[in-house]
C-alpha cells in the first residue's frame, strides 16, 4: 500500500502519465528497450499535422516540476469519519466531503471517478497579494533529485526549490500550484464534462493560457464577466474593480446549445406574446431571410412567390382569392430569399400569414413555444449583472445560515452564481476541490430540492487553519473545512424547512486524508517480507486502523468512497467482499478460515471475487502460502477460477 506507492514514486518522472497514454495508443512507437521512437511517432502525425520544432505554448518556472507532482501517487490514506457517516442523514448519502490537500484528494478520486465527473466548479486563490495565497510545498526534493528527475541544471533546480520553500506568491508559483491540479481534474471529467473557474484579473490571463495548455484552446467554451461589487473597490490604485470572471472549458467539443438554460414561464410569455384560438403562445418570425449574404443569386430555390388574400391567409398558388404576389425583396430592391423551401412552405402553409409591415406586404410564420424544442431554453450571455451574483448576496446568505452578522467566512460565493453554472452544465456529479465555504454543495442541494433532481457533490477542502483571533476562531472553528461542513449541515436544514416533502440527498459522507506518522513510515521501511516470513506486524494495522485500510482500498480499486463492502465471517475470521475483490485485513488467518473461504467459492454461485487482497503486514509467510495453495484448488472446480493473489504493503 503506502510502501508500494513510495517505491513507485521514487521512479516517477514528469511525463510518466503521458507516456502511459502513448504506450496504450501507440505501442509501435516504443522500442524493445522501452524508449520512445519520436521519428516513428511523427509518421503517424505527418499526414495531418506539420511537426515543427517551435510552437506557441505556455512556459513558466517549475512547469515540469508541476507535471512531476501530478505524476507521483499520493501516500495519504483515507480515514472515514465513522461517527458522522453513521448518522441517519448521512449513512446512505452519496455526497462526499474530503478534508485534505486537494492534490492528494484528486489522486484518490481518479482511481474511482476518472471520466465520471460531469462538472467541476472551483474558486481557487486569486493571488491578489492579500488573499493569503502562498505556495509552500510539502515535497522534500533535493537539488540532486530534481536535476535527475527533470533533466535540468543545478541552477534551475535551486530556483524551483526556492519557490517551493519560501512561500512564494509569484505568477510562476501560482501557475506551478494550479497546473497539476487542473491536469488531474481534466482526467476526472467525463467526455461531456465542463470545468468552471472563477478568477479575477490578477491571474485571469495566465489562467486562460494554462487552461488552453491543458484542455486545448479549441475546447474553450467562453468567459463570463460577473458584476460582483457594483460600488467598486475603493482601495484599488487606478480603476475600482467591480467584476470577476468565470472561465469555462469542456473536456471535448460540445454540440451547439449544450449550455443553454431553461426559461422561466414569465420569460416564455415575454418571448411568445401572441395567443391563438386554442390558447397557445406563439410569436411571428419573418419568413424572408434577414441575412443579405443569402439571396436569389446563391439560393434560387428559396426565391419564389407567395400569394396572399386580404385576410392575411396565404397560398403558393395564385387564384381569385389569393391575388397579391409577395416576393422576398428588400425595400431597396435587393432580391433576397425565403428561409423555407417551397415543399416546406406547402407542408406548413397553416403557419404562414401575411400582413402589411411599413408600406409593404410581408410573410410571417407562427413559431409556437410548445412546438419549438429550443423555445424553452436560452443562450447564456457573457455578462452577468443580476444582484443575485453580488458578493454581498453570498455573504448575506452565509451570515443568515450561521445567525452571525460578523464574517465567519469572508466573501463566500453566492449560491445563485454556482447554481447558474450547474444549470448550464446539467451534471449528475459536481466536484469542487477548492470547496471553501461549500457554496457549491449548497447550490447542488438547493437545485435538487427545487427541481426534484438527484445530483451528487464531491467537496475537497484543505484543513487550512483560520486566522488567529478571527471571528471564525472566536466562533469555535479551527480549520476552514469545519466551516464548510457546518455550512452544508445548516443549509440542508434550511432546505428541508423550505421543501418539507423533498426526498433529495441532504447528507454527506466525510473522509480525511492523512499522511502516516513518521514512526509508522519507519515501521514500513523496516518491514521486509523476505526477512519476516514467519512474523506479522500487528502494530502497523493498529497504526492505520482497519476502516482506514478498507476505505483507502475501496477507492483505489474503483468502488468509490460511499460503497460498502459486505462483511463475511469465515470460521470466525472476518473478510470484506465487494464486486471483484475479497479483502483480508485482520491478522491470524487460521486454517479453518482458509478452508471456509475456499468452500464459499465452491458452493456459493454469487461469490466470485477475482482478487484476494491481503494487508501484507498482518500475515505470516505460512498463512499466505497456505491461502495461495488452497485457492489454486479452484482452477480444477466447475467455476475454473484463476484468483489474483494481491499482497499490499
């Protein structure tokens, strides 16, 4: 487990993730010794891409170091909050709150949620110089190690380490902080997934380049300017800032209209102001194409006469009743064209009517709200001015939840701001790995209750300590994640009061990411299974705790953080079964227990785990060998099972 990861991290390189993708998709580009054949790879690209030695790209100090941080695995373990998770409102919840470094959190999540997250919203530090952002790395690389891993000079290694050690807030430090997190977040997004990033002008231009680099410029959905402070900031030097930005990127190119949002009933009535005899709302749209680049000269099939009667009804045939000929001609004599061809006009002639507009007769078509599949939605504009998006609105909602006029949390995002992003993305799973005050979780629960939906949230928040002598500290909070979790609990209560009949998920499971203590790491280092064949080390299991080992393994093996493994009793020994895995964690695996496991395989048609996973420190060599030998018997049974024997350290 931890020891295996530590050993793997020692050999990790900044490009190991990318190389794994290349090996999967371009195996013929690798030589027998494992080296990558760039010339061979160019042959795959040459027909479509001109490969040159230069290009437009984002460069900053520590970029390869940031890639290295994304490549190495986390050595933290997942500790479930058993007291919280067992409460009635939480025990069946599929919402998740993770306390810990979001870089570690993303790495754990990737093992179960890769390509499953539909939406990410984050409000990262803005690097304003006063928002508290400083880059202070916990990775203790030496100059020599960095030189070797990154193939850089000693001088470059020193400059990078200087950024990581002196709590820098430079542009390079901010980019080095954001890069690995955004890189990992891309892998979490589903093919239809979208990321929304709130930012101000201090880093918006760098962030745009960073997102272009990671997601591809072609996947930029757009940027939104949000009026957050109409009065402006009087402390600014030259121009009082009153807006922020939201940059939006998709995992892959999306279809037109993907981010349209639903119109309200009032908005529909405003757009479709006319009512027919049946009481249905419609509007009139001119049948003539209003774009002058289209006309008789290039759309001759759309240039034909329509005949009208005095009452406005129309026909494609001239007759005693339909005598007035109408052509799609502009006031200046330009010969335009209709938007419908003759066959379509004939089919939907009942939707057409003519009337005098200005001094000329024109033809209009009825566009019904209920028949137009796009009528009920509208395209989002790039400028958001509603008062619901103002910072003071977000503060007021938060203060009201906590019954405190003072700022326990400063400038939380407004619920409606995140809710509008959710409406755009239409997700099933929403991730926020800079959770802060947990506005995103609040927005998800609020929309679920309003619309009877069942979206899930995953929040990740570093256990950042509140400022000494602050309002938060005086209110009894030690870390930011405590405030976030309390906000979710209070918001859930308020939502339940507002929507008493809601059946939506208003709870959450809580987990903390913990780096093992140094004395535990020392035990892991000293434990050598080749030298300790006759002994187990029960102290190591007690250092971690069985729930922690099981939770860490479940997410590692793709079952997520809310899955429950079934506890099975094998002649007095408890194992844990889920999907394709049987987990054996406790020490003292007796021969009777081993026999009971084999019998369970042989007699229970629903019990077919392909992987038997052992916590290596809990078992002696004799126990593991006995289990291996007995499991081999299953090859000769009706099931013909080949069991993968996985010992984790």
